[in-house]
C-alpha cells in the first residue's frame, strides 16, 4: 500500500511540473523558440548604457541594463522604470532565478523568457507607456515595468 502512495505522489509531482512548464515543453520538443519581441531602431543620438539597476532612463536612443534576481520569492528589483523609447536589457541571474521564477513574463510586451546560464538576456524597446506586470509562470514572482 505504501508503494502505491509513493507512486501517486510521484505522478502528481510530475503532472504539476509539466503544467508549470507547459509552454516551455513545446519549445524543447519542437526545437523552436517563441518569436522575440519586435525591436525598434533607436532614434537619433548615440547609444548610452546604464550599469545600475533602477536608475532613470534618458529617453529615446538609450540602452538601460538591469540585473534581475529572485529574493525571497520576488523579483529584485521589484520595479524597473524607464522612459519611453529606451532599449531595456534585463540580465537574469540564473543562480537565483530557479524553478518557476526562471520564467520571466512581462505583460503588454509579449515577453516570456526562460532564464538559463546559457541564455539569460531579455532585450526589447519600451515603446508603450504605462505600468506592466512582471511575473513568473505561476504568478508568484511579482514585479513591474514602468514606462513613462
């Protein structure tokens, strides 16, 4: 009887795992990735780079880099603020972004990225203003992209 309980638990854990990563399983099986978000060409002026997370953007034609980590089950930084037209580069920390937190979704931008040690960069142009939820596939790792 104990063996049946152990098998039932193992099957349940497997089903939950598959459900959590269902969107990524088709990628593994088919070998194709979801299309990357469309990027816009920066406007006039030189590209500049910001090395610190959370610093304000300087408008069109800039690249702003953030390091995204998981701290106590939440994304850190919790809020990423940039100006409209900024190219946002998020470098995920694969050491802390594990389990469901390894999948970063940014609503309104079509971003859904599995962070791995081999591929940990999310990059897109913040062309829409507003406040956009950022979460993991299970909706528990919460953050926000604010574009002004």
